[in-house]
């Protein structure tokens, strides 16, 4: 689905029109509400890196950017807005948002780490022949290392979530954009 349809889907969840699992769980509904607010904030205030803008503008062949996500995903709320903004900068880029927990279950082809988790968001950049050029995700490397360290220390999941959210707020999308710039330069 495109970004407008994803936002419409997200609003349907928040409005109570979609009540299937996991959105029948109040905790997931709370995550979705928080994530909507975070996403909207980054859409309004997220600043794009000039070098990354230039690199995106220099893309000369069609690319399909597939983002696997879900409205309940806290990481995605901080990442999707930047990817959406970048995809709007060049008409050769198409952003296709795929739900992790819905057919065609594309996430099964992009599992993370040794434990093969379905971690999201995942960005897959493909050329016009549907060949994967690069895969990024589920979060910026520094944040991923923080997550793994806290998980290894057996920290409480609520504490982990709060620390990761603080990291995103302090980072303001800079690490994501740096990593995307490197990935795009590697495939050009």
C-alpha cells in the first residue's frame, strides 16, 4: 500500500474500525496511539540530511522501496516518516508499505539475526527487475546495539522501550539517514 493508504489503515485502527488481533489488546492500542503521535511529529519536524537528499535526487533508475512495518511498532514510528519524505523527493522511487503480519508475509524472507526474528521495520530497496539492491533494518546500528545490550542484561521490556524511544528523540533521525546514505552510495 502507499503511504496515504497506510495512514488510512492506521486511522482505522485508532478509530476502532479494525479490532482484530493484536488491536483487540489494550496494550497494543496504546502502542498504536503513541506511534501515531510520534509518526506525525517526525513528519512535521524531521529534518533531512542535505547529502542524503542529493543522493536520492541523483537516482536515475526506478527503485521500489518496500517497507515492512506495523502500526504497533515503536521503531517504525521514528523511521517511516523519514523514508516517506525521502521517497517523495524523486519520482523514480515508489514506496510500498507491507504489513508484517499480513499476506504475503514478506518478512519471512528478511528475518533478523541468529534467532531469525521478524523484527521490523525492514526497508528493501529493489530495482525495476525486482532484484534486491539493499536491505536495511530493523533499527539504526547504535540503537540495535543498545537494544541487544539491554536485552542481554535482562532489562525489563518497558525500560528497554523507554530507552530506545529516548535514543530516537535524541538522535532525530541522523543515524538512520547516515546509514541510508551509505547504503544508497553502495548501490549507485
